[in-house]
C-alpha cells in the first residue's frame, strides 16, 4: 500500500473532521451547561474587588 499525497490529504481531512465533530459534541453537551454559565461570568468577576485592588481604568504612558 502506497501513501500518495491524495491519501495523506484524505487522512488529514478525516482527522480534522473527527476533531470538529468531537469538539461540537463537547460544546453542546447538556452536562457542560453549568461550567459554561460560570465561564460566561468570569469577565465580570473583578467588579466586586475593593478600588485599591482593581487596576486603574486609564494608564499613564510615563510622560
């Protein structure tokens, strides 16, 4: 059995397709809803920190 460029490309396409299907099933799995709901709120997690801990809204460029 020879591996020509067409066979290698076909196997590469198959691997990418299997990875895509696996990732899609993982993302849309109902058991992951709670984890993704928590992850959606991560950017807003710093809102409850005291002002001295939070980064300043504007940074000085040193001039």
